[in-house]
C-alpha cells in the first residue's frame, strides 16, 4: 500500500466561537483528482488554507508526502510541493504575465535564464503563451484564473490546490479549464479542487469529499456522492431527501 | 521573446554607460563652482533616491525615515575620523554596515506592520534617532561636529579647493546605486520584492519568504543611503543632527523617485535631475527671504504628478515611445 500524498488528521479550526472545521480527516492519493464540495460556509476554504499553510490548525495535524507539515508556513509548504490558486485571484498586477510566473519558478532555481524558460513552458502549457508580455492587470478574468494555475505550476508542485478555478466562467471557458486540469493530472500532479459547479466537477474528479458544517459528510465516487441522501439534504434541505 | 528581454536589459546598460560618460565630461566645460555644487547634489540625491527606491519602490515598503540611515552614515564616518582617526573610506563602509544592521533590527518588529502603520513607524523611529543625537554629548549633541580640514587629500577624502573630486565620487555613487538596482531587478530578489509589493499573500504561496525579502531590501537600501550620508558629511565638512538627520532628508529621498517613477530603474535619477536643480535655482533666485519656497515647488510638483501621471514621468520615456530610436526590433520588446 502506498502512502497518500496528503492527509489531514483530526483537523480542527476555530475562529473565536465559530468552528470552521471540526475533526476533518481526509486523504488524497497520488495522481488523484479529488473534488472538495459542499454548500456555502461548509469550511472548504478554511480547510484549503490549512493545507496550504496560510494558518495553523487549532488542533490536529497535516501530513504531506509522509512528513508532518503542520507547523510549516505557506512558503515552506510551497517548497515541499504544495501549489495553490486563490478563489479571489491575486495576480501581481503591476508585473507582466511572464514575470508573475517567474516568481513561482524561482522556488526551484535561482538561475534567471532557467526560471524564464520554465515560465515560458508553463505559459504555453496553460494557453497563455501569446499573453506573456502583457501586464497582469490587463488580463480578462478567465485569463487571470489560468495565470493563477500557471504560477502555481511553475513551482513544480506535487499537489495542486485549485480554489474555484472553474467558477464564474462561460461554458466554453469552463470546458478549456477542465481540459487544463486533466492535462495537469496527466503530468503526474495530484489535484485537490474546491468547486461549486457540480455538473462540471463531477465528471472530472475521481473522488469527491463533501463537507458540511465543518465536518466530512460523505466521501466516495462522484456518482454515488450526488445520489447520497445526506448530500441532497445538505444542499437542498430535508424535504428533498425523500428519495432515500 | 527572451532575446527581446535580454536586449532591453543590455540597452539599459548601454544607455547608462553613455549617460555616465557624458556626465563625466560636463565639469570640463562647466567651471562655475555654484553649478558644480548643484551637479554634485543632483547626483547625490539621485543615488540616494535610487537606494530608497529599492526598499520603497521595488519592495513597496514606503519609508519616510531614511534620514536615519543618512545621518548614521554621516555620523559614523565623522565620529570615527575625529575621535579615532579612522579614514573616511573605512568609515563609509562601517557606516553602511551599521546602518544595514540597524535597518534589519528595526525591520524585525516593523515589517509586521502594514501600509500606513509601517510608514508612521519609520517616521517616528527616525525622529527618535534625531532626538538621541541631539542629546548625545560625545557625538557633539546639538552643536554638531566640524571635520578638521587640512588641504586636499584623497586619503582623508577632503578637498577644500575643488568640487571635482566630490563630483566624480557622487557620479560613481550614482552609477553604483543604479547598477545595483539594474542587477537586482533581474534576480530572485528583484522578483520577490515586486511580488511582495503587489500581493504578499500570493507571494508567500509561491514560496517567497516575505519577511526575509523585506529584510534584504532594507539592508541593501540602508547600506547605500549610509554611504551617501558619509559622502555628504565629507562634502559639507560639518554636521549636526538637523543637517543630516532631519525629516526633510527622508522626504528628499522619496520625492525624486516619486516624481520620476516609483519602483522603476530610471525614475529616481530622472526625478533628481529635474527636482534638485529646480530647488537649488528657486532657492538662489528667491534668496534668503524665500525660505521654504523650494518646498512649495516640491509640493506643487507632487500634486501635479499624482493627478496627471501617478506612475511617474518615466512612463513618458517608455520603450514604446523610443523604440524607433534605439532599435528596429524593439517593438516586440514592448508587447
């Protein structure tokens, strides 16, 4: 049995009186695409931030690639191979697209020539090649999403955390996005993605984890998860769960 | 695309070299000591602003307390020379190192502050430094220290009869500050700094250690400013707290960069070339009665700039506008 790439063990996060995550234990295997779903306020983003190292969990531990990384800050987790995007895009607005990506590439090399070459490769991979020398502030929203992905990929992650990269896109853009995620996985990168748009995510992911009220509600194959009465109740309320 | 980038970098270097060479010949034609004095000050403020720009422009940590490092440089050199007979050249390095260390020691608590809170902290700390030197008897207190001048000497870096050596040193300082910026711009540090300025949280997620980046920028910036301060002490050969650590010095370091283009390679020098002669001339034409007129000019310029061209004047000289002049292939370099 191979060890999972990522594991959270009994993770709690409290913000004052609010419990955002309670006793969350999930695991993500190597090469998987795992969807993290759940209604608004379920604690998905908090869990994401805990995994990325933006804040330390109140309790519990996070194991990445066989090592306990609970105490490590975000920058160090990136060095270990955790890449992420942000739900609200955080481009370096005053920098060009290529320079944005170079920042990511510099985690793996300090030779500027190599970082630049790597950045160009990643931009081509993400379909942003022609926009390399445009200021990030001049990109349209869908391009900014792809820039987020490109920047994270430039850090050569083992695990890529995608925070709602497909939300708010037109159907065509979303389709390209889905293809990009598949392509990323095909290069051997494990993907954990938070997503709202069920009809897009469900065919894409190998496994879905449903969070509700800070707890893991259900996890399993996407087809089973969407039929689970507990999930339907969480999203739509009791009345709709009669099918169970 | 990569070649276009390399070409732009090389072109910057060539332009800088030509400008420096031209500047070096100017004193051969301009013998007037008043004008030479003005050129020395222009180059010095250009160098200082260029150094300030590393921390505040590239890394985005706006400091209005750099007078502290300027003063530390001036005092270190002067005290070492007058009290212990240490040559100013060593004092210059010593002042730079001390300032860099103090900048990091101060950065340790202050870089946890953001935005306006950071700016206020820098102002307050510089004021504390000023007060300390005001009351420090061994360092001359409010009376200040006079550097004993005994004829021209490269060893002691003092030239009572000629401005030329000062001019060439100031030119060298400006070149060094420019070159350090040029070099850092295309290095890991340069990218990290700009990332930290634009979005620290995203930077952190990409492996940038934000705190260390700020510390690095502060150290380089403070070192260069302190060398400028050492030079200034030698140039005027008399220092007191107000004349090397006053708040106006912090402003004077920021203004050229803001005017020319904050966070750009050429902005600070361009700003200094416009601003310093302008103030010097206003000061001399309006005479003693016009004390403060130069500051009004500053204020007016800054207001005009922030309204009309918040990105600074350097944008007017962008590669886009000058493409045809420098290279036929330059167009791809822009977009």
